C-alpha cells in the first residue's frame, strides 16, 4: 500500500540547559530543622530506550511511508453470507494455459484499486493510501492486505480504467496473516477471479503480478509485471507461507493478485524487499494458505484482532528511540480503542516483551486466543513530556479492555527564563555532572554524603531532620536570577534556591520544592527562620521517583515556580534582594532525605 499526502515534518526538541549556560559558584551549606511527614509512594522510572533486533529490512509493499491515523469509524461488518463463497476445489474441467494478454483481460474486472482515507495524527497529515484488491465472489466480496485498510476512516474501490469510486465496507481482518475482506454492493463492471492452487506451482514457473503501483497518482489503468517463481512455501515471520518471486511488486500493489498462465490467482502480493538491501526479491501469500482464512473473515470473524495498524518506527527524532512499533491508526469499536489507545502512540511492550516488529507481536498473539487479555505498554509524546502508559487489551473483544493510564513521565526541559541585565554582564552556568570537575562540593559530611555519580549530583542524609543547600563555586552574587534543574526526590524534600546568602551562619534564601509525598511549595528563609509563602499543595504534575524539571526565577520582587512546564506559583516578596542560586535537599524529621539533581542551569544578573 502506498501513502501520499504527508511528510513526517517535525520532531520534539528537548531544551537542555547544558547547551545554553557556562561558569560556576556557591558553597555547600548544611542546617537542621524539622519537617512533618514521611514518604509513602514510589513510582516507576521512565524507560527511554528499548533493545532493537532487526534481522531483515523488508518494506511492506503497501507501506511506502507511515500511514495517517486516527480512530476510524470502521464500517459495520457485512452480514454472513448464506453459503461459503471461496472457491477451494478446482473446477471440474482443467483450465488451459492462456496468452499473457488473455490473462490480463481475464483479471481486469477482478482487480480493483483500493483507496483508504486516514485522518491526521501527531506524526502525519490527513492522507490517502492506495492498494489493490481481488474481487472473488459475484456478490462483491474483495480480499486485500490488512495493512492496506486496517484503521482507515473510509474505504472506496475503483475498477480498472474507471474514475468512478464506489464505497466499500470493512468485513473482517487478520493482522498477523495480513489479510482483510471488504465488500461492495455495486458490482457493475466487476467479476470474480478464480482461485487456483499454489501447491501446484513449480520453481521457475512464470507468474504475473497485477495492481496499481503508486495508486491514482499514475492513473487507474491496471499495471502488470512478469517474472518467475523463485522459492515456494517460504516462511518469514509473521508470514507462514510465502511465494518468493522476481516479479516486481511496487508500493500500491499490496493485496493484488499473483497469477499463473491459466489466469488463476495463486498468491496475494504483499512484500517487496527494500531495493537498497536486495533486488528482485518479492513475496506473495500462498493462495492455499489464504482460502480458509478468507472464508472465516467473510463471516465477519476477525482473527486475533487488536484493532491497531502497526508500522515500523521511522521517527527516532520524535520518540527519542528507534525501537517499538508506531500505532498508525486505530479501528473504532476495537479492543485497542476501548483501551483508549490513540494513533501516534508507540507500542513498546506486549505481555512484558519488547516489540520491534510485527513478527514480535504475532508471536505473542499466536500464543493466545480470543478473549485473552494482553498487557500493553506504550510511549506517548506530548508538547511538554514523554509518557509511559500501561493497560490491558482483550483479544477480539471490543468493549472489555482495561484503559491504558500513565505510569511514568518525563518532561522536556523548558528554556531558562531570561534575566534582564542591569548595568553589567549576566553570568551563566550549566552542569550535566557527566564528570566531577571540582566545581560542586562533594564529600562525606557529618549529616550527609554528597557525591557526583552516574551523571547526577546526589545528596543522601544519614538521619532525618537535616537540610542542605549546595551549588557551584563560581557563580557571582546578583539580584535578578533564574535556575533550572532536573530534580528527583526519593525521600523527603528537594528543590531549587535563589538569592542564597550566608551572613555568619544566618542563612537567607528563597526556596521552591517538591516532596516524596507528591506535594510542592515555596518559602523564604530570613536569617535562618523559615516563612511559608506557598503552602504544601498536592499535585499530579510530577512523580517523585522520576527526574522532574523545576524552573524558578526571581525578577525584582516577583518570584515564579514552574514544574514540568506548568507554572504552579507566582508571588511577590522582597525579603531577600541578592544572593546566588543553588539546589536544596532535606529529610523528614524521622526519615533521612535522599535527592538527586541533573542538568542544572543558572543565570544571574549583577
């Protein structure tokens, strides 16, 4: 199937302050005071990369680029036929070989162009996909590839050489067999094809592929190519019986017939090898394999159905990983839609196993049956964060799935607020703690162990009730200033500090923080006396067990506090006018604190 009408044109850029700041400054200060409460929850840490194993680069003949998506109003399945209509037995009189020109004329009324409309998603424009279908009954049933139509919002069919589209409705699908049955009511100009027997094929026998390469872009006239059978009964998971041929199969040929000299359909064109990897390596599904499956789908019975059109992940810039499978489209009233799965999600795990190909997915599906629940994990990218979602999808059941929900998240770093210079140059600095350059104090102190380890700055207290302010040694004191940091609090309190001063042991500074009990707040120390300015507030904007991006600025008397891209506090206070930025950690009164900091950026005006 061939897609046109969009280009993957944007990726999410994470603003990491290590690229925008430079110098250093303050000393590490410890103190002690009580803090009520105790950590009671822990959360999963974001999984960012998955292992990728791809043995063979194959391109679905029907997927030139990623399909558009959208939850699509899958047409109501057609009523079951009164009698099975797939011709399985050969005709009483053996068919005779025909001239290839006669074969084309025989198949012309049976080979139709399929147009599938897909809505816009976060990674694609609204677009149209093209494929090929085979009319195989005189009452309008058509077989094609599942990847041509699954999840489409609308399906239409065009006969060879015609410009008149006619609507088709979805009947049944088997994703792992890459087969789908659709139906048209208007049979004018159409005629059923004859199914042959692929087990009678011989290696070296001539065959012909018919279809619509590149769809309506080059017209609705039928296109044909010829070649020979190169290999039979070839297995390439998830496909169980393929015919290998050197007959060219191009994007748009998916779902079309591979025929013998008798004009009988012996295969359904499905795969073409990536031309950069191999030449003249193309595959069709053996017709003998498809016959019982088609008969089942024709009755409206889907096989191992989840309702997701899954395609390779070609969007590493967008997702931050090349692993997983992209949900290109979701069928309405499907197991996936009832679980709340959306187009542009990235399927990363199924039943706890990493999935990087449709073969991985089908290996799991074929180990289960309709009605079984499968645990799923997805990644979703929003404007402000990466989310990990988990839930359960019930195979073949459109209403019983367990909705997916966010279990972990990581925000994109926002820009450090710009600090206006006032009569002098602004001082900046950034630290990713990939190495210990001696700019931040570390050591084993009476109250805590402070160390740079694993690309982060860690403060671990030895007993409850202590707090510590820390920072670099070379950032100069100033008035207007801002700080950004990725902060993780495992126990107690962690946050960011502005305008820190130490006047003979009397500490003054502004503090905004998050806690391991999922609350945030702000306050000010004046001569070591704490005054709350924003009372502790419960929030679901952050996960204490994860790194969360905190941004704090002090411009004049205006103080603002942002968590993961959302401003949660803004207030005026003039208790402290000058000082330096830093980070803060504290334990509860009865629980030693534990916090980590990464990607710290600062900007200070004189």
